[in-house]
C-alpha cells in the first residue's frame, strides 16, 4: 500500500460577522479543484473535517456548528465593474455534502478584507486612509454586494470599537450593502402572497396548516409565528437544539415549505438541500436575557426572531436571513412586519439569541409588485490565522 504525503494549500482562517470559515484564492487550489465537481467538494470536506459521525470535526478546521463549517473561494471577478467573485460552500457536518445553493451574509464582511489583502482588488482602488468599497459578485446567487472596508496606512483596519452581539470582542465596523437582493424580474414572494397557509401533516400542526410568509430576499426563508408553534419567541439555543422532536418538526416544515416555494419538487429532496430554505419564527418585542446574560428590553427592539440553520437554532442571526428579515419587515402585511407592529418603515431592529441587530432596507411597490433596492447592515471581520491547510494527497 502506497501512502501519499499531505499536500499544503494556501488558506486563511477568518471570522466574518458571527461566522468563521476557511478562505481560498481560487488559483491556489489544485487544478482539479478549481472547477465545480466532486474533486473540489472532496477537498473542502477534508479541509473542514467532514463527514464526521462524531459530529465534532476534530480532524479538520470546522467547529461542528453551521456557523463554523464554512468555506469561501475567491477570484478576480469575471463580471464588469466588480472586484471579486465570491463562492460560498456550506459544508455538512455529518454528511459528505457541500451545499452551494446560497450565500453566507456574515462571511461577506470578510470577503472584502481578504480580497484587498490578497491582491484581488487593484491598488488604485485602495485609499491610503479611508474606506475601500469592494464590489463583490456573489456567484451562488448571482447578486452584487458592496463591502465598505476601513483602510489605515494602506492596510485593512481590523481592530476597532464596533461591538456585534454574538461576537466576544470588538473590531472595526464593516458596512455591507446587499444591492437589489431580489431581481425585479424575479418573484420575491414565490406564491405571490405575503402570507400563505402552508399545508403540513396534522402531527406538525393540529389543523394541518400554518401561517407563513415565504420570501426569497437574501436567502429563501420561511417565517412563522412563534405562538402558533407553541413558543414565546425568546427561546435560546438549548431550548430548541436539545429537543429532537422540535428539530424534526422544523425540518418537516422546511421540507413542505421548500416544495411550496418551488425550490424542490418533493419533500424527500430537502435532505440534499440543507442550506436553503431557512426557517425562522417571529414574535412581538418582549424582554429576555440573551445567551451572554445581557438584558434585552422590550423598548430596544421591534420584534424577536429566531432562525434555524442546517437543522439547528442559530446562536445569533445569519447575515442572509437578516436580509430576509429586513426585507419582509418593511413590507406591510407580512408576518414579520405584523410582529414588528405593522406599517411602513425603512429599518428594523430585532432580538436574536445573542442580542440585537439593526438592519436597514429600501423597498417600493411598483405595479403591485414589491421590490427591495438595498439592504444594509454593519458587521466586522478579522483574520484568525493564515498560512496553509494540509490534507492527504488522495483526499480529492
């Protein structure tokens, strides 16, 4: 038996928002992994340490949660007037599967920083001091995102005083703009309705239906009312993630919603599309204690939102789900807007398990069709480690 040595691949381990992942420059990958296919998927699985039947990803870079089992591949943009192409791979923990169906909004905050530091943004675009606007083409969903990256003495400024709930230490603020998260030619609401009755098995809902708002802004998301599920809307991770029956119930809802949204044809296909759609439940604002013990007061937020990612309640809020939340919140009549008190608005502040997040959104109704022009939020990003990852040469 011939045992092949490990190979070294240049990589950077970064935190972006409340997520972290392994970043690659496309041209640094082995040639067979520079294109979509099984070789690339196998490489990323081995880097992260999946599939892991123990659910720990001990033999890889993953952190055994949906927020830390992530990979990013960046390259010079092939799109006109863009700096960088951004491809995101959500790596399953216990399955040999990489989901390419959506974006990671949190890691988007790190994309701009990595692009500047690795030479993917031309030197003339980078000020000596100030803000560098990195125009990103998100390849998974074919959308434009602009990251406003602070620059000091020609270098990315990572350290600062901006505090983000869900992240332990302060850092420099990075504003992220999701430009036209839904094309005017696409249906933001796949069924054409702001609220639908989602038919589900009677063991999921006694009457066989649940009120839902289904939206495709940022990432396909299914919103439900917390009280209809028997929740208050102030739940923390352990309240949901320690309840196998609850997780199975949410996964069933997600599967039936994915069919109604036209993302899959049969509920059996949901297992191979773990990253999308997301499921979230909302409730009017109320007092609660965040996971860090911080007091969140009813007057500090417009509503509470709890969202699941990769089958588990998220510890904070996914960036793409925040885009969906803000988009739905500014459109009167959605479940999110109703939970926030109804009416017109151009921003929303919501409570999540780790604290509070404010997101701005610009929406307008044209010919009875709602359009969202831009969603903006502040995140932060930081390089945690850079160098090489090593994996066995026969991994891909």
